[in-house]
C-alpha cells in the first residue's frame, strides 16, 4: 500500500462554536494547526471553511454542534 505524501494528505477544517466575544461566535480551525479564524455566524464559518478546503484539495470540513460532537462532514 502506498503512503500519502505531504502534498496529498487530506486536510481537515473544523467549524466549532466559540465561547467568548459575542461578535465572534464560531471558529474555523485546521486540524494540526495553531491558527484559528473567527466568524460571527455559523453560516459565515462554514462558507469560509469550505472555501479553504476547496483551495487545499483534498480536504474535508467537519461541523461541530454546541455540544462539541461532530454532526456533519463535507468532502472537498
């Protein structure tokens, strides 16, 4: 079986609820990275995560509810 090279490794972008500033209630986080991007609505965060995933193909977006559990995934 052939191992994935770094250029073909699938990136994962998580959309998570963020507790803190009311203007930035949702965050997008790339798994394995320290960078977080904050958005005012869940819809904005999902759109940004999907845009990042399409730019870094292959990738997936994982949506998390306020309880922390993943409830939906998009493959891009």
